[in-house]
């Protein structure tokens, strides 16, 4: 439920006056820090707090943005693509949990799981796990129940088939794979839910840092498969969360 809807319901129930509600809505929509303009109304518009992209930002810039979001009342904030050194520097001033495998940090506690169903995150190989964990942790930070199915690539199809119950009962599936990128098509042919394919840069020379997996996934013959950018676990996780929270299912 969006903050605005909760606000209106509080007015309707008499727990909040019209003037107080108007004052909250009028609060500044952004915080200009000089080096960043923090979007304080992102959650009101989109249902999720602004996510901090850590690459290219200094630890002090990340600290400033997180403090701004926290002061605005945002309880759970994601920081993606943050190095271990930056994470340690941020932890000196802000309480964050750092997940080194995915280069991702979370400020605050994980929210209750309020999605329509479970989201499966599957990988072709163990080398795809860093990208998959970025997707899985993004999903958990957005209130989803996640089932991880790792190292079930098509070179050993029996491994994937042993998890058919999870595949067929999922609300959304994120399929993460490099090399030939065939996992998404195979899962797409087994599942009755949306499949979000994530090509990774894992593979030898002619994989072209994930380009071959990207093209394979874009050319999938399985219906219901969509594709995000190479190594974009965050984008896949965010999109999967939006699907899993669609009203009226």
C-alpha cells in the first residue's frame, strides 16, 4: 500500500486531520545535496524507495544520500554495486548489511513478504550466482519470498527437472545464465508465469562478455520470456517484484 493511500485512509478514519495530511503531502519532494538530488517522493509515486547506485560514488556521497532517505522516513534502502572498501567506510556512520557476493548493501530491516506468491531465482551455473544474488536480495528488500535454484544449467538438465515443483508453482521466475544463455528458454517452456531472463558476462571469448547470451535470450522461442541488460540482476529483481505485487491476482 502506498504512503499516500495510507494517509488518505487515516483521514477517512479520523486518525489524521485534513490539514496535517495536506502538510505531509506538501513536504519537499527532493533533497538537493549538491552532488545528488535525492528523490524523496519515489516511494509515493512508484511504491519503492529510491535505490542508490554505488559505483562511481564516494563513500561520503553514499552516506549523505542514505542519511537523507533515512531522515525522510525510508526504512529499507538498497545500495547496489558497492565495493567492500566503500561498504566498510559507510558502515562507520550508517548501519548497513553488506553482501559481498552480490556487491549489494541494505540499510534497515527486510520488510514483510507481501507479494502474491513466490519468486524463483535460477542460475545456469555457480559463476552466475553474484548476478542472481543481486536479483534475489533486491526481491527480498522489496517484500518478496524468494526460492533460489542455483547451478541447474542445461548441460545437466536433470538438475532443473528435479525442481519442477518450484518452477511450476512460481509467481515469477528470474533465469540467470551466461555462456549460451539457454536456461531462460528451457524454463520458459516449463513455467506458466512470466520469466525474466538475465544474461551474464560469464563465458569464453566468443561469449563477448555476455552478448551471445543476450542475443540467445532475445531470440527465445518460449513465450512469456522478457530480457534485461547483461549482468542486470537488480533490474530483473525489481521487475519481478512489480509483477509479484500486481493487485487483483
